[in-house]
């Protein structure tokens, strides 16, 4: 059956259709709540003989459209009364509601569609055939719950169909909340306290009232017992829902009375809603950690078998949504289990069955949080952990955007001031790094360095014996006996740990790819080596750490092999970390990888500011070139010989720097000069980082000013004129008649020249770029004159909870003299908003970060907050210092993301058509979880748009409910065959989006369109036939041929190239391509969860005309992270290896949602090398940060080298510029030699490797000699 044009499509997860094979009945009730089914089964058993027959079923068994069709045909069509109870609205089961409503009207069936858990859904009211008041009366029975109300519900249903089986009572009220004590009916607080111990910690355990009503309390009783065994006084309470007014008031009063030390919550969903002003949940009033547990919606065997752990429904209800309230997801403590088959209702009755070891883990974690809370600071033991990758001494403290050593020193200072024993800790980051690099590190040659911390082999072996057998076997098979570990010396593990009183600072151990590298690089699920586990054994058992603080994005603990969500005892993050409180200072613009830490190691995120941002401006030969270009254009119409000489000078200088290639300036005519001119203007306006962030410190002076301008550069919403772009507001007030955020910089300026703009610079004013620059300079001047407000503690708190206060106009700083509301009203409004809102938010960040970390270490509640890139119109993520959450994945892609993704897709197709003279037939797209969390699904939207598929939303909730085909006439071009390579976190966080892409791709392949218009369909038909001819079942052949979503091996992460590059394990680009294919060729979709399909993935890439990576913000760039070269470089290398020629590699700029820009990878590398990496402004910024500044330089060179290894996008002149900036420049070289000599050696060695491998032919004949001298080779 083929989908027709504009026909809505359903999202399939590949599950088989189910025939419940249930006999018909008079009364049919469908719901997702097992406890509700149990109550109705009990009530049905009490109906008199001759009463209408009752049939019950769980909606979750009817998710497949064909399952719905079968059930409607076999059961619903023969019923007299049907009730469907949906948790939410119609969008959760639209096809079922529509089909039942249709048959109900056709056959005169009494039909009630009821939304449980929220106000009635009007779309369900419309679907019902019963009067609205009757449906509401039935809903009242369900709201109250219990067998008595279920019996009255059935009696009411009987009367509605003309039968009589007893008088229904009015709904019997059941308390929305109450205490629970096993064996005691309606206990009082005094009953609970009768068994409490004086001064014992108190835990509040919250669970659903429905469990009590149904009597399915085994899991609750097990949790109570486990918590009591660990010394808790337990207050167990049941609630109908945490958002119910009665429950809020009652719980608030109870918590004030008992003052819990920790809360364990077993209810789902959240008090707040994603994308709306936050509503603080009642539980946070206790100001203590809230541990979220799940009563999972799957059987335990299914959870054990699934690398994903929990499915999409549990992920949304029990993990993602509770994060909005700041809850820490822990484990699933109970799973569905069949209790019996009810013969009366022909329904299986399901109950939650406890998982004792998961309950024990949660109880241990609760006890550890309570212990942390109750230990006075002077006696608390805390470990600060610094990431280290690559595993070199010049790269310790790998916190993205963070001066990690200075931040660690700042944290130590805060701890000292708060009363912690930090005896002898270094006072600054530089001193700390001298100490760390002078001792044992991850460098295998460091074992002879001084260091007092070690773990005897016997102690490790005793701990290792307690590791689950399956995990122990994996470690022994891969690494051999513990004594064989290279970090064992003299019968003990040497550890990279330094202790200062009750605080230690440690280097996180290597994952193991640096040990026996040739044998380990190919294994994406590599178990950690013995030294890794020994590190954690020492922290937990020898040192007695009560909390770990991971300083900066990101370490490797949360990326160890194991389940994605709801880990088991066999998962390595749990084996290593155990039930220990974890806190994680993490950059606010990376929700994805921070969310990974939240979900896999239970970390409390304390988010921090990105680095200060500034304009790149011009420098050195670029500034000289700019002056020549200005002189040329200003001299136009004068002496032709002078013009020709200037033209030649411009072209010669541009070619000597390789800038003609980066600018796309071909030849030496006017077009070439214009291209150079435009390129120079764009480089000047490039947003780059000016130094690094130090945790607990807000930027000051020029750094603060430039950051505020960067935040105000883009629109920040639609809430009044103050949220407009500052540059656009100035351009409109000055009547300049152009958009400074969307223009060609080299175009001639013929517009007005207001006095304020003319006075701000003495430089020539001839282009739109010059006008933009003057707007930027004047904006900076005006912002610097408005210092902002000291908002005070109350206002800062209101900012933290997401409800910024209104600042009275009379206390605003004075408007600069040139800016009056009457003359420049739009600009004045934005400047007022900066002073009243943006500036206080920025200023509050540093203090809020330190306060939140200390609060977390006090065992207190850390306020939740949104995440994202502040400069992408998201000031709501400020101030930092919050436990950030991500997005409601059910609404991805959002309508906003679709708008951007569709425009980007069309621009991409147009660019390829102009370059190649034909439409792209196939594109391979890398999609990362963190980027799609930031944007709401830009990449997903772009992929759908390329295929010619549009998402379909349920507009009241924003949930994506399906898709529809765009017609070829609407599309105006052929469809593109899209293959998605998703990251490991994308796989874990966006299972429904993978199903969406897969379902859409398969629907496209099912269309009856020509091969020219629909290459995916043609390929699918051909490949299905080929696989079938090889003997495969036709259904299997069609499924495999339709695979378009690939990713990492289940339970594993990454693209595999980092170890290859770092350990020099490759000979040529083909080696890198093959490892990329090995690590990323696991197919997902159509019911497949990561089948190894290397040949299929290779076939997809062989057909790819282009590869695409999108970048959604300019707070970082592609030479900041190994992820870009691993995914973007890896896929380009693989396509080139398979096809024999390189694809067009795109690196698109989505940083301004209203203006996506299509660029090639080569273009972007050239921009970043010139605009940031070799820019003296950036270099001076990182030089302020000592060790970590030199680290940043070495890292950028590493990533540039890796792109040269994987692609042809890095040119000789890029390496020349880097060599000149870092090796030839004596001041920079001396700085690195003093601040981080290892980083200097590593930088020189990497450039020497580029030379040796033929990736770089240096302009200077002496480059090799100098590099050898600096690297010590």
C-alpha cells in the first residue's frame, strides 16, 4: 500500500501488529493504566449474572494501525458502549480515536473518549458520541479511582445501553494525597513517627495513589524496607498527581513538618512545561535532592535485553519530563509482570514487580546524599576530577570553554571559604598544574614520578571480586589479570591523585585506547582497564569520597559501555561510580552531553557561562590587505596606472597568504577583488572567543561589554521592542535601509552617514561591511556606558527561577546622551532591556555558579533551568548556575526548527546545483543529539525537507504526530535520498525521531515516482530485488534495503577516529575511512536496534553526492572539538575511499535561525584558521589563561591536523599560518614553554607529523628543523 501525495504518514517503530484475539463484549474499556484495568476487572467480577459483558485492554497493545483495525473489526464493532481513557490528549492515539469514532457513529455505539490527567481535551469531546455532561460524569469516576467507583462506572455504562445491573452511586471521593504505612488503614503522621529513630535522616517516598487503590504495593514496600535498612526514617505518601492543588498544599505542609533530607519520587511527568515559564514543583520546597525512580512500562527481561534500557514512553514520562523539575533520574525499580489472566474481562492483569538490586542501588544513593547533607563541611570528603584526553600531559583538564585549572582553584577557594579542609591546596591554577604534571598522570612513562597515592593490588582484587561476573569476564578477556595493568608498580596501582586535607584533585584515568592501541582502537565497546576501576575503588573505599565534582565538559565516565538509560549492575558507569553523588560544572550550551551525564551517572549539572565572545576584527597581513583594498576603491576614477599597481599588490598579497583560495577569488579581475573584499569584511565580523570562562566568575570590563553586545546582536523573542536585535534597532533608527544581520559585506554603501556613526571610526566608510562595523563599534560604546544594575539577592533569585523582575524605570542607568527615546526609540528600548535584564543576568552568573555548587555539596536542591546557546537568542539560559534540562523530545522537530531546516535544505540543494550542474541525488548527514536538543531538531527537519516530507504536529501540545508527503509540484525539485549517521547520544535521546526519519524514508521509497524524481525509491526497488535474489526473504530484503539511519554499536559511543589519530595508528586515509565505517555502520529503524550492516552503510555512502554537518551557534567552532573531525571528517573520508573521489563536504552555519548560510568545509576551515586560530586577539585571550591557554592552542592544531588527515580541506597556507603564529612567533612560543611546555612539544610534534605525512608542504625550508628543535625530536 503506497502513501499518496499529501497523505498523512504514521511513525512506525517497526513493531509487529498484534491481534489481541479477544471475543466481543457489550462494554469495552481501553486505557494505558494497568492499575485502572485491575480495578475494572475487580469491579466486573462483582456484576450480577446477566449483566453486560465487559472487555478490557491496554492501549499500548494497540499502537500499530493494523492492530487497531483488527480490534475495531473484531471487538469495537460489536460493542454497545466504548470508553477510551488517554493519558493526555487525542494526539497520543489519533488513529485509534478516529477509527473508533467512525464506527461508533456508523453503528450507534455509545462512545466516551476521556483525557485523564489534565483538563478535558476538546478534540476528544468532539470524537465522543455521548453528551459532554455524560462524558464528564464518567470522567469523575475515573478521577476518583478505586474498585467502588469502577463498579459505579460499569453500572452507569450499563444504563446508557439500556441494561440494569444495579444503581450507580455518585463518585466516591478518594483523597488526592495521604500517608502510607503497611498494614495500617489511613495512618497518621504520629503512626509513622512511632517507629522513627531520633536524629535519623528522613526520606520522603512519593508514589501514585493508583498503586494503593489497586493494592499493587510490593515495590513500594520493598523500597520502604530498603530505605529503613539504611537508617532512614521513611515517610511514604501517595498522590494522585503532584500538580493537584490539594496534593501541593498537603505535601507542602508535610515537608515543613518532617524536613526530609532526600526525596525519592516514583511519579511521572513534571510540574513545569518545556518552553514555558518554569513552575516550581512542590517537592523542591524541601531544598533537598529529589531522586526520580521509574516503575517501567516494560518487562524486566525486555529491559535486560535492550541496550537502550527504557523505551521512548518511559524516557519521556520518567526521565526527560521530570528533569524539568530538577529531579535526578536514578533507576527503574520495578517492571511490568503478568499477574493473571482475567476470564471475565478477557484481559491480562499486569502488576509492577520489584527489582531488588535496583531498589538497593537507589536506597544506597539516597543514603549517600543524606550522608553528604548531614556531614559538616569540615569533615566532608570531596574529589575534583579533571578530564584528560588525548592522554597527554599538555592536555589535562579538558573542560570545553573553561579554564579548568583556574576553575578548579576557584572551587578549592570556595570550599576553603565554606569551611572545608583543603589543607595545602594550591592557590591558583598554574600552581595546581605544575603539581599535577609533576606527578603520576595518564602518561605511561610517568610512573617513576613522585606521588603518594596508590592502591595495593590486593585491595583492588578484593573489590574486583565483587564486580558482576559478566563485566569481570569482559575486563579479564581484554586486559588480562589486574597485575598486568601497566599502571601497577611495586604491587600497587599508581594513581594520578593529589590529596589536600579532605579534598583531592585527580586526573580521570584513560579509557584504555592508549594501552595496546593497535588491539583496542577497533572496539567501540571497550571495557575500562583495571587502572580505571582502581581509581574509583580508591576514591570510594580508601579516600571515602562523599561526592565527585567533574570539572568541565566532559569526562569519560558517562560514556563507558552499558545501557543508555536505567543502567543495570553490569553497566560500567555503575560499576565504576557506584551510588555516589556526582556534581558536574558543565557549559550551558551543551545540553546533550550534559544530559548524558545526568542520565547515566546521576549527575547534578551546575551549568556555567560559555567563554567571553568578541568580534574577530582585522590584524597583520589581513589589515594590510584591507587597507590596500580600501585605497583601491577610493582611488577609482583616478590614475589608471596607480589602480593597476594597487590591483596587482592586492592580488599578490592575497596569493602569498593563500587568501585568494579561501575567498574563492579566481583570476585578478573585479570579481576577484570583490570576493577578497567581502571575505575580509566577513572575517572582521566573525564572532570568536576572547579567552575562557573561569567557573564562579562573571566577565568584567571589555569582556563583559563584548559579551552583552553579542547577546543583543540577535533577536531574543517577541516580548516587546527591547528584545529586538540591537544592530537592527540602530539601523532602523538611523534609517539606514538595510539589514545588518543579512547583507553582502562588500556591497557599496550609498546610504546615509549619521554623525554618530561617522564619529565612531576614522577608517574608510565605503561598504555595507564598514557600516556594520560602525554599528558594532557604536553599540559597544553605548553598552559600555550603561553598566547595568546590581539586581540584589531577590532579583538574582527571580532570575534563577526564571521569573525576571521588572526594574522600575526611575532606577535605570542614564541613557547615553546620543540615545533618547524620542530620537532613537528602538535603540533606547534595547539598551534599556540590556541594562535591566541582560546585564544583571550576566553579572549574576559567577556568584550563582559558585553558590549552586556549594548548595549541591550541602545536599541541597540545585534549581533547574533551560539550556542552549545564549547568543542564539536564548538569554533565558542565564544566569547560569542551574541544573539544566533539555527539550521535550516529543515535540522535535519543532515548527521553528522546521522553518529553518526547510530553508537550509533548499539553499543546500541550490548550492549543489550551482556547483555541480545537477541536483544532488543522495546526501549523507551527520546528526548529533546535543545540537538537536539546542535547536529543537534543525538537522531532523533538514533531512525531512530534503526528502520532501513535512512533519505533522498536534498544535495544542506541539507533539509531532506523523508526517505528510510534499508533492513534487510543491517541492519543485527531485527528492533527495538521505542517509543519517547519528551520534550515540542522539540514538539514546531521540528514539522517536529515528523512527520518524526511518518511517518517512520508507514512505518516500514506497512512492510510485520516477527514478529521476525519487532516486531513493529506485534504489530501494533495485536493492530489494538484489538481496532477494541472494536468497533473503523479500520482507527482510525490503527492510534492509530501506535502512537510512545508522549509528554506533548499541551501548557504545563515538566515531572511532580519536585513538587512530592520537596514537598514530593509521597509514593512509583509507585506514581512517575503514575505522569510521566499522564504528558507525549499525542500522536502526523498522524494529531494528543496531544490527551490524557495514556493507549496507558502505553502499549508502558510495552513493552520496555530498556530506553535510550543520553548526547551530558561533560560541564554538569546528577546530574546538574532536567530534567535528571524527564525524564530519570521518564520513568524508569514507565516501572518498568508497567512491574514489571526494564528495562535496558542507559545513553549514545555522547560528542565525532567520538566515542559514551554506558553506563548504574548506570555506569554514579557512575562516576559522584566519578568524580565530591565528588571530592575535584570540591568542592574547588564551594567553591570559596560562596552562589551559596553551592547551587550547595545542588542541586547535590537533583538530586542524585531523581534518587534513581525513579530508583535503586543509591547505598548505593554513599550516603555514599556524606554524608562524605558534612556532615562529617567539612571544607565543615562550609563553607556551613557560605555561605548558608539554603542549608546546605536542604542537610542534603534530605539525612535524603533518610535514612527514605529506599533509603539509611548508613555505619555509627551515620549518622542519625548527619543529624538531621545539618538539625535542
